[in-house]
C-alpha cells in the first residue's frame, strides 16, 4: 500500500476518534489538522506535537463536560449546604433548650426540697428546744410537708386578711376628748401625687389645702390615714405633711383586705361606729364592702391650682355641724357621682338660690301686707271723721 493511500485513512481515523470522544459532529479543531498540513504525496512527515496537543485538549474538554453533567445546576450545592447548616443549628437550639429545662427542673426540685426542710422544721424556744405541735405523730417527711403547707397558708391569710379585727384602739373616754366622727383618708392620689424623673427618682407632691383640711376638721373628726401603701413608704410621708400631729392614727397595706386584685378597707374593723365613719379615697373599690361609707374623689394629677381639699373641708364640716346621726344617709346621695364635691357645690348653689327666692317672696308678701294694712287704717280713720 502506498503512502498516498495510508494518509487519508489516518486522517479519517483521527477524525472519528475525536468525534467519538468529544461528542461533536462539527469540523475538526485546528490543532488536529497538523496531520494534513505535514503530509505530502511523496513523504509522510506527521506533526507529532500538534496531534498530541489536539488529543490532550479533546480529553480535557471531555472531562470538563463530565464534571458539568455531574454538578447540580443552579447552585443547588450551596442551598443543600445552607439547609444542612440550618438543620444543625436547629438541633443545637433544641438540645440547648432541653438542657435548660432539665437544669430548671433540677433547680426547682432542689428549691422545693430546701423550702420543705427550712419551713417544715419544728420551732425552737429560747433554749434551743423544739416546740411540740400537732404534727409530731406523723412520719418525718409528712411532718415537714404539713408544717410547710401551714406556714404558707398562714402567710397568705396574713396578706389577704387584716392584721387584727380591731385596727384602732377603743375610743377615748372622759376627761379626754373623742371627736364624734371618724375621717379615713387615703394618702396617694388624695393627699399626695407621686412623680418620677430620671434625675430625682420618685418624689411626692403635696396637694394644696392639706393644712387647711386638717385645721378645719381636727376638732370635729378623728383623722386616720389609711393607705394601701406599705408602712416603710408611707410613714415618713405622713410625718412630712402633718408636722403638727393632726393625724391620730396610721394604717397601712397590711390592715386591708386583698380582694380581686384590690386593697379594700373594711370599716367594720376600725372599732368605731360605722354610722359615724367617712372614707375618702380615689378608688371606689377601696370601700366596696361598705359603699355608702365612702366618698370617691377624682384622682389628683398634680395640678397646683387644685381646690378640691378646700371644698372637701366645707362639705365634711357641714355634715359634722349639722349633727347628722348617720353619715351614710348623706353619702348615699353622692354614691353615683363622678365628682361628688362638684355635685355638692352645685346643690349648695341651688339651695342658696332657692333660699334667696324664698326670702324675696316673704319680703314681698310682707310689703303687700303692710300696704294693705295702711290702706285699711286710712279707710277706718276717714269713716270715724
């Protein structure tokens, strides 16, 4: 076989190999044409370097194509990676929550055991001897639990119920003077207004007319401050607003009933005649057990021009000087008023106007009677002449 026959066969074989590996049916790459350019009809001089470069490039292209076919399209590899990280994070969070709950449970159990041990132990006297109680015959663990339950039950009862069924001492007897009426005043919202600022913290503003109220009512009323504040807070405040000592008694939060979220003042526990007791507060719930013993004022907002306490002094002084046998018969008329002091002023003005009209009518009738009498006397004088 001649060289001219072998060369075309080699070229066709190379073309077929490249098409098979690259999967392309197009023309040969320029690098593969070295076989043809180096060939002639007389001498065969194939370009070995060009052929090897063309085959290497074809193999590299084939491997790149295989990697692209194997890689997921559209960046799905990154999404799967993010999903895996999210899953791991959720698992770590769930594990942390589980451990926190277990730790909280262990702490709760330990705290409960500690409380049973501390509050369930027998009380001791001054010599350190245990004081026997009704639980001594029970097993030790049962003793601890029952004593703890009794302790917290008594503590709850102390918060809900007043500290004593008689919050005030017995009325004074002669030769001491006991005012005929008892006035119970709330501190916050009636006499003082709490204010808070970042620089000063909590401060309490004194309401205008406090001194006038105390001075006018002290001879007629036994003044009692009965507040829902704690004694630690209220005691120095009362000292600051009452330097002259008009307030006879002070009662605090521990003397109230705790009912439905409100501190209620029970008039029946004051050890006074309830028909002579007036409670002044800014909340109707404060005297809900005896609604006709209370007077609900509007809560003071700190206005320095407020005149409510002056009008309140006039209202209470009128009741006392009138010698009312049962103050509930008077306060009942103001039980539904949003502003009882304003209602009192309006009624007083109406009564004054009616009194003026009555006096004017009486004076007019007297004038008419005088004129008629003068005419009659003149008539009889003329007849006698």
